[in-house]
C-alpha cells in the first residue's frame, strides 16, 4: 500500500511540475481537491480575483495540455502510476467507483486526497476513462478499452433497464445470461457505477427496493426471512441481522420483536416464530386456522387431517390443536374421530 501511495504521489508531483504558472497549478489542485477540499469555479475565482468563466477556460486548457503531455509520455512517473491503476482495475472488473479503487490501492482508510489523486491521474491518462459524478452516476474510472464516458454510461443504463424490465432483483448469473460480457465481475463493476442500483446477498436491484437496500428494521427483517426461506424465531432474526452486511445493524431484539408485531408482512406462526405472508401463512389464532381449514375442506375432517393442515401454517404442538378442537362452541364432533364447524 505504501509503495502504491508513493508512486501515485510522484505521478501527481510530476504532473504539476510541467505546469509553468502558479495560478494554473492552483486551479488544478483546488478543482480536483489534490491538497484538500474540492472547490467550485466561483470559489477559485474569488481566490484568484478572476471570473468563474475565466477559471473554467483555464482549467480546460490546462487539462488538454496535460493529456497531450501524458499521451506523449512527457509526465514523470505517470506511466508507472497508470500501470498500477490499470492492474487494480483489472482485478475489480475493469471498472470501479473511485472510492472502491482508492480503497484497493491505498487500503480501506483511503482519504479524500487519495481519491482526488486517482481521479486527477485518470482524467489525464490516455489509458483510462473517467465517469463524472451526477445524480445518476458515481465518479468512476475504467480501463480505456471498456469505452468512453458516454459508452460506459450506456452500459450502466442497459443494466438498469434490464433490472427494471424483470421487476425483481437479479443475480450476476441471471444478468450474465442476458448480457454480453466476458465475466460476471465486469457486470458488477459496471452496475456499481449507477446510483439507481444497489446490491445485497449476491442480488442486484433498484436502490429503492428493500430487498437490496433495506433502510429500516422492517426491511432488514424482510430480507433476512426472504434469504433464509423459512420461518425464524425473533431471537434468530436479531442474530442474523447482527451478522449481516447491512450498513446499520445495531438494533435491539425488542425493537425487532416490536416491528414483527406491527408489520402485516410478518405472520406469527408459533411461540416467537415468524414467517412471511407471501409464503401462504395467514394471521389468526389456532382456532381461527382450524375453522379456515374446515371451511376450505367443505366436509368433516379427522383429527389427523386437521392436525396436518394446521401444522402447515402454524408451528405449534399437536396437543394445542387437539385442545382447541374440544371447544364445543366452535366445533361439532361428527363421530369418534371427525369434526365439523359448529352450527
């Protein structure tokens, strides 16, 4: 990591060294945030006592000059830095958000200055493409043969459109089956550039979908149950959330239990055990479930038949079901072993 940081720093120094005027160096440093926080055209203009438009013109001229110098191999240490960036991008799927690229090259504690340095070097390097940040896309860098900025954004939009068309989160394998890429990792890399998408547990979907971007406790409970594909005790749900990849997972067991009670998506099917209503479970007491079973059957059922049907939607002891059947206000005994709804 230190070797990478030293190499990038030398390339930055080499790039700035070919800018003759102090004012021009100041513009580059402040626009990219190389020595601190990024500044706007207006802020730089105030510092240099020139107009916003003049700063924009100077920035454009400086960058063109630097790109030409980079292409002609005239910037000290830039080729070695570019090679390092490309090697790391190749391992990330050939495209990466600047923040992810910086974490890989500098380590998980990459600073704003580290990210600014990579964005700047990528902007002037012939072997790299930069995707500018806006409301739809994150600031990203790609190996040049992936495409220009417009081409990369088109690839991103293609993935977004595909997910919207399917109306559900998709795995990389499912995306790969419908797209033309050398490897699924390249799809993940392109998708990560979009602010409209999110990923969780190997699935990619729209950022507004709780399945891939849960924003509250209820959504996190839903994701856990959906991923486990089976009913769970609220204590186990709490443990699963604590061990998950969710951004915020420090929630109390009591808070989880409260949300399970309030949200209609979650059905209590046993002592502290919850399931999703989409799995066919319905709310109600054991007696209400027995009644529903008998109504659906349209005929008397034996004890064994009733127990089997009730156990499909409730995690209770057999004796609990049999005790409820003894309620003469609700059920009539047809013979020694069969019951029907009380008339």
